[in-house]
C-alpha cells in the first residue's frame, strides 16, 4: 500500500493501524487508514449503500458524493482528521472517521481532546459486527492522538448505530436535542468495555473455527484421477466417515466438458468456480506454486475457509516463509481463514457433521475430548493412542504451520462447544503467550485444558512457525501456564493419561487417596508414587492374590464410601481361581464399574499388570449410565468440581447453555486403566491440582487500591524522564529518579549516600546515624556479601574507617568500587522482587530469596501482572525456600503481609504505566515487623503503540 503523498498530511502513513480482524459471523476483514488513492473505492462503496443508510449518515437525502466530499473523506492529516476503512477483497465494506473539535463543535487541533465520530456500513455487511470492530480501532487511534472523548449525533430511527455506541461499554452521556440523539463517551477503557471486547473476540474467533469444523459442503482440490495421493485420500476419508454435507472433487486436469462427471461417486469439477452450489470449506492438496490461483478462485467463489495440506511453506526456508505470508494475506483479503499450510487436517465426529477432512485413514470414535496438535506425526500418535485406549474425540485440528488459525482460536471454539468437555493440546510454539494464558484461564474454569509443549529446551523454533521471541525461560512460561489453570505435562503419554482420567471421572475434592488391590508390592509402589507426587495416600489395603471380582467390588465400594477418602486407585494383577481357571477380566471390570456407580462423586483409576483384557473391558462402551451420577456444576463456586463442567469466568461470556446430547458418548462411564502405578498416580495428581485451582479460581481475590498512590503524578514524571532520553530502547533511571518514582507508589527505598573517600563516608554516617553498612556498588561486587563487598553493623567512625581501608586494600580504588553508606536495616530474610515486560508474555512479577537460592538453584516464582491479593500470597509461598519466611527451625516468622503489600504495589506500578518495563528491588530485607528495600533500579521505555488493552486483531503475517 502506498504512502499518501498529499501535502496536507502531517504524519507518515501509520502502518501500525492496519489490522486483520474476525467479524461476528467468523469471516475476516482488513482495517486500514483511508488514503488519497482510495477515491474510486470510496465512490464505488457509496454507490452500493442504500438510500436509507445514506440518510442516517447525513441526516438528509444524499444520493452521491461530490468531488469535494470525496476529497474530504480521503485526505486526512492522521492526527486531527482520521478515516479508517474495513475491506474485503480489496473493496470497502465500511468506513469510520473522526474529526477533532473544540467545545463549540468546530474543527480544532490539540490540545482539544474531543472528536466527532461517524460510521457508514454497506447494507450487505450490516449485522456482522463491522461497526463495533471499527469503533474499537478508531478509539485506539484517537487515544494515541491525544483524544479522550468521542461525540456522535445519531437520528433516533437509526437504532442499530445507537446500539453500537451504547453496547461498547464506555461511560456515556446521552441527550436529545433538535430531533437528534447526542452521545458523548470517554475513550478510556473500562472493565465493562474490556469485557465487551473480550466477549466479542471470543464469539467471533470461536465462530470462525466453527465454520471450518461444521461445513455444509466441502470441495477437495487436487484430487488425482487415479487412486493414491493426498487429495484422493482425503476424499476417501470424507466419504468413509459419512460426511453429512455435499462433497466435490476438483482438479483442473479433469476432462473438459465432462459435465455431470463423477469420481468415486462424487461430483467432479475442473475448478471451484464450476460448482453451482455454495462451497463452505475447501481442502487444498495441490503443489505450493498452484495454491495462489486456487485461493483466488475460492475467494471469488465465496468459500468460507481453507484447509491447506500443501507443503513447501515456512518449513522449507526463507522462500517458503514468504509464500506462507502471502498465502495468509491473500486468504484474509477474501474474508477466509486458513488451517495450515502443511496441515494434517480437521475432524468433527458430531452426527450432524461426521467430517474427516484429514489424512487420518480411520476417524476416531465420537467422544468428549477436543484435540489440537501442531505436528502431524504427533497427531497420528495421539489419535492412535486415544483410539487404542477406547477414548473418543469431539473435534481434532492438526494445524501444521498454523500460519492463521492457532491454538488460541480453537480454544475460543472449545470454550462454548457443548460437545467438548476436555481439551488436549500439543504446542511446539505459543504465538501469543499473553493471550493464550488469558484464554486458558477462562477456559479452565469451565473444562480442563491439558498442554504438552514441544521444543522446550532446544531453543529451536519449528521452521514453519513465525512467533515473537520470549526472553523468559521455559520454567517461567510453564509456571505462568499453571497459574492460568493449564494442566501442563511433559509428554504426550502423560497428556493421554491425564485426558482419560479427566474425560471419564469426576474431579477429586482433595488429595486423600485410597489404595486397594491383590498385590501388596504394587500397593506399596502406588503409595510411594502418591507421596512423591504430593498426594496423601491412605494405607494400602491388600486383598491378597485370592481376591475375587466380588471382593474387589466390596472393597472399592467401602473405600468410596469413606469420608476420609477423595479418590481410589485399584491395583490388579493376574489371578487364578481355586479350580485352576483364570478369572475373566470382563467380570472384574463389570464389578468395578458397579461399585463406582454407587459413589459417582469420587474418581477411580485402575492399575493393571499383564491384564490387557481388563483395560479393554474397562474402556469398552457400557449401556447403562449410573443414575446417581451428579450433573456438572453450573458455576465456578461449586464446592465439588466435576468434569465435564460449565462455569462462568468473570466478565467474559458464559458457555452457552446447550442441551446435553440425548445419548452421551460411552467414555464418560469408563474407568481409566494404566499399565503402571506411576502413570495412574501422576494423572490423578494433576486432577487434584486442577480441582484445587478451580476452587481457588472461584474466589480470585482483588487488586488493591492504595490511597497513597499518585498515579497521575507518576505518569507526568515518567513523561518528563522519557523526554530527556530519545533512545527508543529506553534507559535505566538514575538512582535518585528511580527512588523518587517508586516513592510515588508507596515503595520507600532506604537512603544510601555515596562515599568516594573515608571522610565522605564518615560524613554520610553522621547524617544517617550509626550503626551503618558500608557496601560497594560496582557491578561485579553488588549484592555479593559473600565476597566481602559488604560490611555491616559498623557502630562508630573508627570501625567505619577501618572497614573502608580494608575494602580498598582488598578490591581496589574507590572510583572502581563506588562505595556507599547506608543505615542498618532490621535483621530479617533477604529477598528479591522483580518485574519485567516480556515482548511475548507481557508483564511478569517474580519473587525469590536473595543469593544462591534464586541465582544458583532457580528458586523463583512468577505471576502475571496485575497481581491480586490472593496471588501475592501464593507467590511468596510457592518457592521451595518459603519455610524460611515462616519460622523454619524455630526462627521468628517475618512480616509476610508487608511483603505481600510490596508485591502488589510493584504490580500496580507496572500495570498502571506500560512505560515501566523493568523494576528490580534487591535486596528486600523482610523483618519480624516491616521490611526494608535496600536497593532498587527502574527501567523506562516508550510504550508500544498497541497493547493487550487495544482493539481486537489477528496476528500479523
């Protein structure tokens, strides 16, 4: 796109305002600034708008735009006058503009901070959420240009546009004068406006995935005329799965003029354009160099979405990455979303779809598990493993290079999907960790989310994936995922193990585990595994090798009825009856299911050794459903979390109250079986932790407001400090500036005075008062008391001068050591508090003990900012060395409430001011009463043009 060259434009073309967006119906559009080159597009767009819509826009009949109008609406200075357009296929479908005005409603420039805003949406695209999306983007632009308030005048009959403004969630004033409704609203985001934005984002992105998984018609493009090949295989898989919609085979090599021809009983066409009926989904299996032509044909034909199986894209190097970017740009320009390229395909087992548009030759059984993978090989392994263990799927997405549709989009769909009770995800990269954790937190309050991350330690990004690099170590990212309720496991085997338990069993109400079986040794192994995984096992009950299936049933029923037991693990080894005949595993499975049916509120898992028949019998479909099995909870406050469940999470949309299927899949009544005790215990331990997270999430805590915080003054001071430094990367503040900035948020740093010589040190000590500490601030000695760079409890001038001489004799000249004198703080535990803005994960707050614990052993805990009071408390308790804060070995407990308050104040500072990109408080000495911040640094940088509070956008390409 060319940069406007009009001399009236005061700013360069703002390319960062360009964005791809998902609309309410799941289609996409591109939002961009209107330029001087758009005159013809504007005229064409206006001609397609109805007379009624024109009347609502101009308050009078306005059949056509004059040359003066066209110039006015295409020439903008990008500051006081801004226009944005939503486009599909390169043509305008809607426009929005603002004009800065003064208090009299006349054209103005800064510092005036009001603007008049007006929309026009093509009638054919009304009802798709175009106007509400444009409002988000024009509001973000206005805030960037210093505008704080929008004014809109709307005719009373234009109820759709009035609703766009009133539903946006901003604080508004409404008046009626001279037959016109006047709306005024502040552009500062509110909790309600963010909730509205997130709810719209969820519905739109979820709908975009739904369109891909529930098509009424599918065209497979690249179907060979002879058996074999990718296209022919997908066509066969679709047919054999019993796809409920219309199928078409497309290949440009088919004979010309062969109208009505068929291939394997499917209508065959030379191109998508030749198909008379609408096509919802196109599966593309042609060589990469032919894909652009196919995408163009699909876009012009009105295809809603693409599954691109073709390889030769990002995974093949720089040239392929260029092709991949162009593929996404091209598809989105037509309003289509893409799964792939290099995708494995999609599956939907719903009876209304029966879609197997994938390379999996055998579709999985219908079930309640949703599966997403970025790797075709892992997808094959997971589909096979789940099938072997009798688990069924609701949907499967093998995204390949995930150039467009990602795990975030699929998570949005699963959140409201009534057919999915648990989500399993294999992720090699997380393109937007900040958004993923936000979506995962909401989804996890409704249904479990189990995630495996590949390439955790190699530092190698899969070649097909374009992601923003994170500076955080994997352990930190993993901790943040767990904070968001994600069940993070290390292997695909663990993912399947956890998924089987969560899909078929209720969540445990606590960590107490009953153990029973016919092997004492296996019971002891199970007991040890429970202890190692943080569970509280009860003494194992040995039924002896002579136990019958009836004995197992009685013992299991007794264990489940015990109020001191939250879950039961049953161990079974082969046994022989007295008559020498081996007992039937199916009989044991029947008895175990009958016992579990008597107490359906507690989970049961079975460990079998050389009893494959038992695993098969337990995973087999059962025709009876335990009548006593309680229904899933309807709110996050349910004291007995259950799976499946549907819960509301904060201000976002609640899962739709869809009716349960008349005949739910049978795996809901199966008991999961494992070949090793450690695997069963690990799966149960994950369920216990997840259930506890669900209970904690019901009371998430709050972000405290402190009366002594000077938010506006801090903002002004930050602007002054940034103005002094023109480095776009930012700079670390001088100590005095850092301390002053922190003080505005109630964070007091103990004064330290420079001591360039012994006399200066003595003067500083007299100013501060004895006893004092003498310390070096040289980078190689800072915070290293173990090296002798810190001398404490200096009671008088003689001790101070002696210590000063020892420092310079040992380490060098004062100019190199940069000594300072500081008043002694009360004795306590030395800790470290840090906050950092990661380009991918966002703002992260970290805490640990100072010294070897955090630096050598990595004993540091992390939370996403903003931190609530509950999260601050859990943060300091989650490090392994936390007992040192609470009176370990008879020592006095320190003032952890003061520490929690400090953490929340740092969180507020970083959350309120995105310019604060780094804070380090080291050491923070926490005493029995109060704490002392002895050292602090703050780093500032210009804020990003758009952040997570900005308008909805799809990732760039």
